[in-house]
């Protein structure tokens, strides 16, 4: 939907209001900028538009209502055809998962399976292996996205619906439960999606989100570092990073993560 006023994008109060309950993205399109509200099936277009207009304080002209179904093809390589990018899957529109997964698919195919001889490329083993590998990567993305919604908010109908538990997966429940007494690592999850797939979501990324949501506590991480004799090493790395970033002229808010890291 078109946003008429350029100043709308420079208003911190409005932007913060958007992020409170509106999934919002913007891009520069020619002579104007555009933004969008992402909403679930239970909300009609006019209701979504009214919420945006209430935040902005003026009427807007919707450009297009784009519907999408999240998911992936059960088989992405069949015979001599491979479905890559949007032809094979789509998860969500806010992050670059589609761009990243497209690159992962193409690199995986060209580096691991492509051969100068067509007969040596299009084999049953290659096809099955590729389909299994890419499916695992997409499943890891799905679980990782689900995790982002486990912050416990209950202040709007959307977040109350999320907290009913109908959208959380058994796997994410397991990871959250583990965080009560241990930092999740790939070693604990050899038979699950926490295993590090090439191109997938690494345990480190999971732990950053878990910590940011307040699910992974500093005292749990500190205890585990002490048990593994890694506490002093971790403290040294942290202090070295602080010295490094303090030597560069950046906005201190950019590195607010250090304010939480020091609790370890």
C-alpha cells in the first residue's frame, strides 16, 4: 500500500507504534516509498488498512493485497527439473530466507551434484540426497521462525492467539524446555534439526534469539561455561570484542548486545 508522506518514515514514534503490533516493511520505489502490513487469515483487508491509517493519522491508497501460502514442495528435484527459490518454497516475507535458500540450493546442486555428464548428474541417488538435504534446511528455517514468536507477549489479539500454543511446534517446545537448565548445542541434537545443516540455521543463531527473548538465562550460560572450563576464555573474548568495538566510532546503541552479554 502506498504511503503518501515521506515524513512518515522519519517519525520514530510512528515507526515504534508500527512494530508494536504491525509487521511492517518498506522499500524505495521510484518517486515514492511504499510499506506494507502483514496480517493473518483471520483479519480482512479493510480492517488491516484501518489499523495502518490509525497509526499514520491519514488515509492511504492500497496498491495490492498479496496472498501467500507458506510451505515448500515435497520434492524439489524431479527427473531433470529442480524447483529453486520461489518455485520451490516460500516461508515469510520479512527476512531474506527466500534469497538465502535460493543461493543454498544452487550452491548445493552445483558443488555437490552437478557433473559434466548428464547421466552422472541425474541419478536416483543424487536426486534423493538433494531432496533430503534441502528439505532439512527448509525445516530448520521453519522451526527457527516459530521460535521468534515465543516471547510471551499477550497485549494484543494476535499475541494472545500465538500464546494459545496452536502455532508452536514440538521441536521448539523441546528447545525452550532445555533452556531451563542447559544451553542448547548441536551435540545434544544429533538426531534433530538442531544439527548444523550446511546453509541451515546454526545453534549459535538459535541461542542469540533464545537469549534475546529471555528464554535462555545468563546464569544458565555462566554455569555451563564454568563447568566446561570455558568461562575465562569466554570472558577474555568478550572483553577483547568490547575493546575492538570501542576503538571504532559507531553509535553505541548498535552494540547494545554487550549490555546483556556482560551479565555472563
